[in-house]
C-alpha cells in the first residue's frame, strides 16, 4: 500500500468515525497501523474510540503506542491521562500528566488535569499548587476558582472556600455551582440565614433540579426543621412520584419523626440496604468527596459491621484518597469474609505493591493463582514484586514461562527490559527481536535493539536497527537524535548535521535542540557556529551538557586549561552523565590531542590513555 493509499484509508476511517460507525472506523484505523504503525492520528483516534467503548486498557495501549512513536505528542499524553482517570487509576494519571507538563509546562489543560488528579487522590496541597499555576498563566478562570474553593471546602477551611466562591460570583453572578458551595459553607459555619437564602434562590432559578430541593431538605434536617424537610421531599415526589431513592428518604424521615410505617402511603416501595448504599456511594463518588463517603459509611459500619458493600466502599475511598494503609485495612476485613473475591484480591495486591509491601502483594497474587485466575496483569505485577525485592532472576524466569503460553506484547517487552537491567544484553536483544516479529505496533523496539548493539560496540548493527526504527517512525525525535549521534560515532558529521536540521524543522525550538545542534557543529569542525549556538543558552538552562560542550569547544581549539575548567564544572552538575558522554567523544580525537589533555587533567588519565 502506497503512502497515498494509506492517506485514503485514513480519510475513510475518519469519515466512519465522524458518522458514528465506530466498528468500521476501528477496522480502517487498524489497516492504517498495519502499514504505518506509528501513525499518530490513527493511534490517537483508536484510543478515543476504545475510551467511548469503556475499554480503557485497550485505549491505554493505543495512546501509549502513539507516545512511543511521538514522544512529544501532547494530545496523546492528554488522552492517556484521561484514560487512566476514567479507569480510576489516578496515580497513573498523575504520572502521565507530570510527563506532559515537562514537555509543555505552560499548557493550562495539562495543568488542570494534573491538579484534578491530585485532588482525586486526596493530595489537596499539590492540587492547589497546580491550580494556582494555571491562574498565573490564564488569569481569572471560574472553573479553576471553583476547584480551589471545593478543595478548601473538603479541607474544612470554609472561610477560604467562601472567599473563592465569591470571586466566581463576582465574575459569573448566575453560577449555580458556586452558589451551592457557598450555601454549603455557610451551613457548616452555622450561618443558616445566608445558607437558606442561597438555597431557596437556587431552587427558584433552577426549579427542575431535584438535587437542589434535596439539599435544602438536608439543611432543614441539620437545623432540626423536620416538617420543612418533609415538605421539600413532598415537592420532589410531585415531580417524580415513583423515584425509589426519594421515596425511601421521605419514608425514613417520616418514620423518625412520627414513628410510623405507613406502607400504603409509601406505595410499598422498598430497596435493599445495599441498593441504598450504592445510591449514596455514587453521590459521594460523583462529587469526589471521598472523605464524606468515609465519614458516612464508617458510621453505618458501626451499626452494620457485617455489610460487605460498606467495607469495600470505604476501602476504595481510602485508596482513591491516597491513604493506602487504611485501604489495606478495609480490603483485608472484606477478604476475611469473602476470601475468593477476585476484584478485591487484585486491588489489595496493587495497594500492597504501591506501599512497597511486596511480600504481602505476592501473597494476594498467589491466592488469585490458586483460584485458577492467571492473566498477564497478575504475572506482570508478580514480576514487579520480584524485581522490587531484588530477585530479578525470579522475575525473569516467571516472564519467560509466560511467553511459552498465549500472552500479550507487554510480557515480552517487560522481559526484555528486565534482561537489560540484569545485564543480559544478548537475551534481551533476542526477546525484543521476537516481539517485533510476533506483534504489531512494536517497531519502537528497534531503537532498544540499536542501543544494545551500541553497548556491544556493534556500530553497523546499531545503525541498521536505528534506520529500521526511523523508517517506521520518521517523526520520532528520540530515534532521529540517536541516529545523529551514531553518524558522529561513524565520523559522518555532515550526515549528523542533516538529521539535526530535520529535527529542528519539525519541532519547536528548545534548549536541548540548541545544545545538540552545537554538538553536531563541533564535530563538523564548525567551531564558531557552535559557539554562537551556545551563546543562545540562558543562564538558568546552563546544565552539565552546556559546560561539557564548552569544554569540548575549548579542547578543539587546543585551549586545554580552559577545557579542563569547563569539564570540571560539568562534572559538578552531573558526573554520571558527563562520564557517559566524555568516554564517547574522546574516541573521536587523535593521540596528540588526548596526550596534551592528560597532562592537564589527571582525573580521567586512565580512561583517556585507554581511548
């Protein structure tokens, strides 16, 4: 299929997508990826479709593949973070948004999502830091102001919440969410007059929003005004006379006041306790009010300690809030009574793993395996436990056994990564090679294979694999950078310079590009052009690489004392990264120049002599 044909198939896929024919859209996007595995549009749109289908694992797989091929694709990072959020893996979302924020530190959408993710884990302080950063970039933003107000409310700092709610209302006088939060804060501060005035105003402005009447009823209950609370529920039931949730609330309030069980009045509508709890839980979770859920359900557990739904819900709320030790307590209590619940066993294993309690995590996974529940996720988590316990050989053995069965690409990729960590480069290379042949969309591994070739000093093979990577992913900057440096190693600076021109044309200017272009110019012996590039670096961006290149510039000018001075400053910034690059470049110079450097710089005498 030619590049023209690929474009036509992509157009067809987009047309199906826009018309809502998702199945045909998926099949055509997959056709595009079968030829152009790094196609950014096809990969992103497939992920979006699987989000719509609520297959978040599949969505994450496609978005991650886009990022491997296009590591600066902000859209892919944003979509990947969203998929983790919808999966309720908020810590995973934070990791993704932090990476995106490094790439685009002034992107307010990324910062908002990062702040919201921190909020959902209960890390309110970090959420506030990021929301305030958004305000620094955007000025007034009612959505961000509301989030800040709500965080202060959740922290029980009601005066601060009122302050931010009023800021919103100064901008948007009809903002009903801000009014609702304002009423809530006044209620907790026992300023009932202001609270009721706002709540009644909201109902007059939004007569069809039943939750506003329910909230007014709750205020009346909190004030001991039971008759007025009943009147509000009666008003609700005139609109929705068969609503089970509101009927039962009405019944419970009336029963508490009059000690009556008038079944005819309530039309004999009953729900189980679990159904009522699920309704309550959903309300708390919709508001991301994990503290509220914990408070409410903990009280219920005192009266109903045997209720399994309450235990599970409190555990989940603590997990989402980031209080993992508390989550473990409730999950463990749940498992004492339901020892074979697959979902909670795996959740508990993940929480233990995140706490660094790898043996406990492993015990949970072993219980799942005894129940004949074995899948890639369980194996990967088990392998991660072994690795974190510094028994990487066990992790490798476990993954190798899994590859003898039907398994996904993640098993192979992780096995290859672990083999690299264990310095078994030959075996890692074999696994990466098998993965590329066995699974679609794994061409990014050609670059990992090239890096292994370079460690083995097999430049020709490294070049061959890098070319394969770049052919499959021509817009991947990491691959192009690696190819450029290979050209330098192969003493082809002109080819390296061509690659860097291509990179700079394709992406916005940044400090790293200026530094790497300087390096290429130095090896092309265009010293003054390199010096001009280095002068563009601002003081705050002068890292180890800047001083390293300044040293390299002076070395090429045979200013050995100046060169040594800059190299020393580079080492102060990051000696490990300095050494990695230094031992690479010294091989480029002739013996005479290196011998002169040795005389002035004893620190790396043996390495220089060896080079």
